[in-house]
């Protein structure tokens, strides 16, 4: 029943005492947040711990009444999870990043491990922020941008795959970049380290 309500409504209902509203929020975003955490720590147990700690922080903030990012619940929760992941790595600094990976690469543990981990986390945060921004684009612009940047397709290939002319594909890409720049500047988002 709760699944039909938007995040801001569920948040308001939870703050008023409806526990099922929180359950609906967790169920709605569970997969995305868990996958994000797991992609950084590569360990199911640690993922569970960080996921639970994330929602403990979410609950505390909501109960205190200090949550104010209406309509941006998921990016806010992702930031909390990301900060907890960084805390985890700071506490376990001796733990090399290659643990749990099938392909051991000596270069991944050479050099200043702390800088490598923090550099990677910054890069991952930028990627994660960018993914959330791209998700906000209109579907036709998002499709062209993903094909061009993430799948490295030519505009000719994009045109063939989407059934639109090359000019239309180019136009959609242009508008996607304009919209991204607008959102980035309006929200003072910093996408560099």
C-alpha cells in the first residue's frame, strides 16, 4: 500500500509515527543502497553493517526533525552511506582494497595505500553523484548520454540504435550536457577532487 506514495509523503508519515512508512522507504531503496555499499567494500557482512548504520542515522535525523532535503531522499541517504564507508576505511586503514577481489593486482597495493583508497573513494563519489544527476535527465537525453559516454558509441551507432537521425542524437546529447551543467551550477555540486 505504501509503495504508491512518493518519498516526501512517506517521510512525513514516518515523522508523524507511521513505522510502515519507513519500512516502505527502506524496501524501495534497499537494492540501490546495498549495491552501492557492496561495490565499495566487497563484503556482505560489512555491507549489512554499513546499511544498518546508514538507516540508524536516517532515523535519528528524521526523528530529530532536522531533515530538510525534500525530494532528494535517495542522494541524501547515499551521502550518509558514502561517509560511513569512508569511516570504515579510515578505521581499518591496514585493510588493503584488493581483499575479496578475484583478480589480484600487485599495483593496487603499491604506493601510498591511504591516498589510493581516498582517491578512489573521491572518484567513486563523483561517479555516484554523476549517476544520480544523469538519472534526473529526460529519458531520451539520458539514453543518448549513456550510449555516448558509458558505452563509447558513435553518434552513427546511437542513431541506428535509437531510430533517430544523427542530428537528433547530437541535439539530445547537447541538451543533456546543458541540463547537467545547469543542475550542477544550481546546486553548487563539485565534481572534481
